[in-house]
C-alpha cells in the first residue's frame, strides 16, 4: 500500500534523475561497451575450461554413484560369481551331451 502512495514521487524523481544523468551515460557509453566486449571475450576464453570442469565433475559423480550402488551389492555379486564358477563346468550346465 505504501508503494502505491509513493508511486508518483518515485516516478517524478526517477525521471528527473534519468534526465540529469543522461549526458553522463552518453559520455560513458564507450567505456560501457568496452566493458561488455571484455566480459564477452573473457566468457569465450573461460568457456572451454568451464565445460571441462563440468565434465570432470559429472564423471566423478557417476563414479561415486556407481560405488555407492555396487558396494552394498558386493556380497551378492561374490556369491553369484562363486556359484557360477562352481557350476560352469558341471554336466548339468551343458546343453549338448558330449
């Protein structure tokens, strides 16, 4: 409610200061454009490093998730491998009688 009451004053003083600072902004416009160009150039130079860092971060996260899933399942995997090693050469495991 207070913002609605002060709206005319904010509009008036905002427009007044905008008109007062317009010559300064026109004077500093080349420097503002130079800043924009330098920031864009810096962003283009840093983009490959940021992408490499993001890729490494994703790779580390995938390794961490795979370890977090595989470590609790390791006893079952070991038991399954032992059963497979014991039964792979048995007669019951061969399909063709030979």
